[in-house]
C-alpha cells in the first residue's frame, strides 16, 4: 500500500524505513515549513502538502507529537486514504487506527527498522494493520481504546524511565570518581534485564532491597541526601522491591 507521511521525527523515520525495506511505495512527506528534518531526502521522497498526500496515498501516517496529532488530522482534506497515527497514548482519528511500536526508536538518520517489534493496534481497519505488521515482519497486538493511557504508561516505564535511571547511575558513578563507565553500565543493565527475563518471581531482583539489608539502604540514602529527588526515587524503588518479598524470619 502507498504510504504518505505527515511528520519528520522518529516514528515517521521508523515506518518510512520499514516501507523502503519491503519495497512498498511512499507518496511523499509533509513537514511544517520551519522543519529541519532531513527525512524526505533520507527516504528519497518529495515533500508535499497535505492535500497532495491525501490524493496520492492509500495510507496516511500522522507521525507528529501527541499534542499536534489532532491539529494535523483536521488539516487533512476529505480523502479515501486510511488515516492512522503512531501514538501509544491517543486513540484513532477520522475512522482510522493507531499503530504504536513498542520499541525505543532511534533518531532520524540512524538505522531503524520495525522488524520483530510489537505493533499495538487500536481502531478500525484491523485487517490493514495486521497486513502491515506481517509485511514488515513485526508482531501484532490489539488494545481496548480505554486502556491506551495505561498501556502507554507501561511503555514509558519500560523505555524512557530505564534510560533516566541509567543517567542517574552514570552521574553517581562520576560523583564517586569513576568516569568512562557508560559501557559498563550498559553491561550491568543488560545483565539485570537477562535476570528479569529469566525469572518471574522475587529472584528477578538482586541487591540490598532484595536481601532486606536495611543498613545498606540507609547508608545509600545518606549518601544521596544532597539530591533529595534522586534519594526519593531510590527509596520508592527500594520499597517496591522490598514489597515483592515476604520479610518474615522464615523466608530469610
């Protein structure tokens, strides 16, 4: 199916890259006049206005920020194209559907592909969305529109907040006098993810909160006292992990 893309960010790039890989045609890209995105050149497709795109495509992807999706949708003239967007938080517009990749997408210009990603669908034209997923080698799931905010919050925890916690870890390492530790933190996080993937019970955790080592936790909190926000995050997560264990003497 011929795809038109409205937007020049990561989701636009991911879907456009997938379209190019499987050899499906791209009708063009719409960008705001002030946009500096290089996506049209990278996808080797022309910049067009929304009216042109609406006439030239069977599918029109709105891939802009969540706050701008409805505004762009309203600017699209009457069209036979199926309108869909890639937001994980918002529901479908104009009788179309939403199709959200459960994946942290790389910046425009960096190699991107949706193969093996989970595409989460909501709205109409489910058969079209399933065909897209099958063609690009992605997996498919559907969701009740009422659950989208719940779903998207889960996705944020599994991606952005993981990255934010790694930022905190890197800064704390630097504060302890250990620099150039980024690759080591990646290896540490990957080992934790493997452990989490392999175990569904409390054994998925390690560290002082898992062991019930309150003394170590208190020392950590004292060390973090100069940054109350980070200390609060640490304490909340320690409480969460501790809550996954039965702290009775028998269990220890």
